[in-house]
């Protein structure tokens, strides 16, 4: 599911990919449901492609969101209660043990909290990537030719 959820630079919130055409995407806001085109010159990132810096290998955002969901029972977080640098660091350390304190900035943690709340508000609580990988494999697999 996260592969079809997009973040668009310069626009608040998250968007669901509806369709795509030549040099543009058609997206729908997760919070308001409004559809609009996004042109190729705009910076668009899929949440499925984002990872978080750790002291070991980078961890996919989907795993971080799963950890948050498990810890907080898939309920929205109070972003105002997690606003100081110490609170942000305590929060991310609670869901991600080996996060890289030098490369993960406070603004990144705030963005993760905001994205988590938007996804929960939209009813998206399954952040696993396993299903997406299986979907991609079945779409890419050539059909068998029986003769």
C-alpha cells in the first residue's frame, strides 16, 4: 500500500496515486479526497521508497510505521505532546532502537509522526511491504505459454 502513497514537495499531507499519464500523475488527497494532476517537474516520493538512517543498514519507512502502530495500537499520536527535541528523540528511540542520531533530524521525526497520523486518519493501518512485493512479482512475471 505504501508504494501508492505519495509525498509531494511543497504540498502538505499525503496523496494516493490514482492514475498516471504522459508527464503527469493523477493523485487524490488522503485527508480531503480531492483529485488533481501532478506534473513531472514536481518532486514526488513514494513512501515505499523512503528509509530511515540507522547505525546499521537503513530501515524502510514501512517497518518504522509498523513499529509505531504496534507500540501505540494503531491509534493517532498527539503531535503537540511530542514537540521538543528531547521528546522527539525519546519517541524515535522507543520505536527504533538503533536510529542514527546524527543523520535523523528533528524535522524528519516530526514528518514521520505527521505521516503516521495522516495514514491512520485515512484508515490505513497495514504498513507491511510483503503484500506489495508479491503484487509486484505477479505483475512482472511473464505469463506461461502452454503448448
